[in-house]
């Protein structure tokens, strides 16, 4: 049997402040993340965009506390979890199906990244609260021209230490000096 992978990674904007709902087995923190893809139309060169609204449910108590205290509407957020489809009956008795990103113990994380202002290109860190230039790359275009900012994940190149040059004593190596 072949193992499969169910992993979802989102970087997007929280649409509303997170809410806590109480269930039979405990509590869950719910919020919605909007992700937007932007591009220029190939034929008309007009800017286009498509947004997706993704439901996120956090089932881990310590993470619920962090999300409730740090995540606010409009903040950029990193979410990692599993895609999950649920069924429930609404008030009229009809069965409803919905899909969400479930963040459970050992299977996900939620990290508020701060507030990104597309007009100025600055990001306010979630931890410091101070404005700073955001680590985003726009492909040479300004975000106000219809391009989505992308985080540059490239790591700076490290200089490799030079290995020492082999030392040859006396110029030549004799056959008697070879260790094999």
C-alpha cells in the first residue's frame, strides 16, 4: 500500500478576528484566510486576480490561546495543517458539507507574520509591532500595479572555508612514503 500526503500550507490574510466555538470534546478556534493570485492577462495585459477563502480550524489548546491573543483581522498569517471535509446538519435539518484546513497536535502550525501594507511595501512585525521593510519580492513591479508580493525564501550564500592545501615536504614524495 502506498502512503499519501495530506498537507496544506497557506500564507494569506486573516479576514476576521478568530472566534472560539465550544464543541462536545472541547473548543476550536476558527478563522478564514484569504489567498490571492495576481497576474497580467496574456492577451490584454490587464491585471487579473483570483482570491480563495480558506476556513481554518485550530484544535490544539495552547495554539488556540496564541492565535486568539496575536492574530487580528488583516494580518498576514502562515498556516500549515491538513485538508479535512466535515458534514453537519444545519438548523433546517439539511446536511451541509464543508472543507477546512485542520490544525491539530503534531500536524500543523499557525504563525502570525504581521501586517503588510501593500501601498507602502512595509510590514509590521507581529512580535515587535514596529514597521520594517518587508522581505518581499515583487518581480520588479510595485504591489500597487496588481502584483502579489512574494516572500523571498532564498538564503544568503555562505562562504565555504577553504580546505588547507596539501603540504609536500621536500618537494617529491618517495614510494616508501606512500601508506599503502
